């Protein structure tokens, strides 16, 4: 359950990067298609020569043996250099920093204007599906409208705590788009796991154990729902790179 909570917490960054890679890939495909569609200038056929046309043409004997092998050999491009795993990880770190980090001279307002549409587009469908799953699970567990409203009210405080905690982690560099900070991620995950425990306690005060079990048996996961439904749009932008 803790893993799904962390997955939801990092969904914003993941969808933003995926959208960026999709746009870049589409641009590359368009460029390749444009080059392929460029017509090649055709050369005009030479004017017929009455003298040459009248001369008998000797039959051409196809080469055999080593000569035939040499004739069929096609030129090859040099083999591309293989990228090592460490080089690939370093390149991806730079790509993430270039996309998720602040650009040179970019203000917080400009950063939000650049990232917010991608974030909202990436989370729209998963959030819709998570909400539909919750409705179906509540029906199976016979959750009353009053109980559902009480859950939403309890989640408002959970979301506020999560945003405050995440904003602090971004501000102090625990979560940074500029470097690979595994220890910081684990520290952040531990704190998020504690908040998930508090959220589960609030759910247990509103729903009885049979209802909680019925929703779980229906395939519903509270950690996943809370991770996707949190208002990540209100996160503070990362600081400029050092």
C-alpha cells in the first residue's frame, strides 16, 4: 500500500516527462517524414545517338566467384558506439533536469504556465478512473452519502499535509529534478508512508471494518486513489539550479 502511495505522489513528474518525450518523438517523426517526402531532382535522359544505337551491343557476362561476391558487397555505415548503462543514466538525469527543472531565468509563473497543462492532461484520465472505481467500491460496501462526504472532508486535511510536506522536500532539495538523490527519495517515502497511515486511521473512524474490507475485496486501493486525487497542481516549482 505504501508503494502505491509513493507511485501516486510521483505521478505528476512521470506524466510530465512522458508528455515531453511524446512531443519530442512526434517532432522527430515529422522531420523524418519531411525529408522522406522531399522529391529528388530527376536527370533528363540523353538524346538518342544514331551512331551508338546502330552499333551492336555485346552481351554482358555476370561475374562469378570472388568477383561476384565483391560486386554484391554493399557499403556499410560504421557501427554506432554502444552507450553504457552509466552513460545512459547520466543522460536521462540531464534530460529530466532540463524538462522538470527551472530554465535559465524562468520565473515561478512561467514554470507553472509551462508545466501545469502537461500535468493536468496527464492526470485527467487516471483521476477519472480512480473516482469511478471509488464509486463502484462504495456501492458494493454500502457506503452512505454522509459517509462519503465525511471521507472527502477528512482527505482535505490529508492533502494539505501532503502538499506542505512535498513542498518542503522540493525547497530543501530532498526531492530535486537536478540530481539523482536516492537517499532523499527514501526519506521522502518514509514520511509519505506515515501520512498514509494517518489517512487509513481516519477512514477507519468513518467506515466500519466490514465496509473497509468490502471495498478492498472489490479491488479498490485507498493509497492509489489518494495519490492520484491529491491537488498536485498546487505544488511549488523547484528552485533554480545551483
